[in-house]
C-alpha cells in the first residue's frame, strides 16, 4: 500500500475513535465494578436484585454501542458498505452521541446520588463521572466536525466565561446533591448534618444565580439599560462578584469538608 493510500485511509477513519475507545473503557470499568458490588450492596441494604441490576443499564448500553461503532469503522469490509459516520450526513451519529450524554446524565443521578451505589464503590463513582464527561467530549467533537456550536466557541467571548460555566455546572451538582442528602436525614440527633445540607443548598443556589446572570450577560440576553452599563461582564462589577464568590467558596470548602462534616468523606458520612 502506498503512503498516499495509507494516508487517505487514515483520514477517512472516524476522528472520534479515541473518544469512543475512552467511553468503551470507562463503561467497561463501570459495568465490571457494579457487577462486583451489586450483590454485596443489595444484601446489605436488603434490596431486590432487580434494583441493582438496573444500574448496569447505562454502562452496558454505551459499552455495546461504542464497541460496535469502533468495529464498524476499523473493519473495511463493513465500513465500505455501512459507514456509520456518514449516515444521514452524520445526523445518526450526532443523535447517538446526544443519547449517550442523556443516558449518562440520568446514570450520574442514579449512581452518584446520596446513598447510591457509587458511594459504596469508588470505581463505580469515578467511572460514572468519567464516562459522562467522555460522552460530552465525543459530542463536542461531532459538533466541531459539523461546524456547529462547540464548547470552545460557546466560551470564547471572554476569558472569564468558561469559569462561569464551570461554576454553573458545579452549583447544580452542589444544590442537587445537598437537597438529595437532606432528604435522607431523619431524626433529631442529626441536626449538624441537616444544617450542613442547608448551607450547601444555599451556596449552590447563590452560585447558580450569579453564574447564570453572567452567562446571560455574555450572550447579551440582558438588554435592560442598567445591565448594559455597569452590571455586565468585563468590568469592576464582575471583578467584585468574583472576589465575593471566591471568598464564600473558600468558606464553603472549610465548612462542608472539615472533619465530621457532610462533605468530609467520599461517602458523605462525616462522623455518623
């Protein structure tokens, strides 16, 4: 095979093979970890096995489909007849990756929620988040190939915008996790844990509002005369808010992750 032919074959490959491989690997780790832990957890919590078997769904789905996509792309006999990345001008691949992200967004909620399976096995916890972000990365690559809005384009308006997006996402996780953990706190002897949850809920909500405000400001959704003058990004107002947010986040880290607090361990048990 000539070098030119080899180069053409290489460039014709799916450019997201590494992303699919990452998804397959993390999905495999997730499935294997759940399969190992589910029996022990079900017995300890006196749950029906079907409840724990359901947790295998997310990893099995993305493991099978990502391996199938890789197999179709690397086997030339199949690829010449059925090129997955070109079906409906690539829309099928885009819908598939969007399905991956949606699937694992739900999977993250089920597996890493307070008292979920992810808190009993760190392999489950970290592989769940890794697969979720891997799916987002693969979808972002597809968006770039189609010249659509990628995360880089979405965050290119200013140097602070990417960090407002990060704070926005983190605030949703903080708020949701704290609200879910508070739901599990019962009894009169866990006042400190309940207060920690309330603090985390407040921090998450305030962070969400500030980050969402500046995200909207960057995209010029706030067209009122006041917002177009001093209450916008790139000025002293944004700098002042950033300083305030940084201070309360430092206080929040100390308050919620010090010894015995709700965030002091990966399981969120503190000194219970």
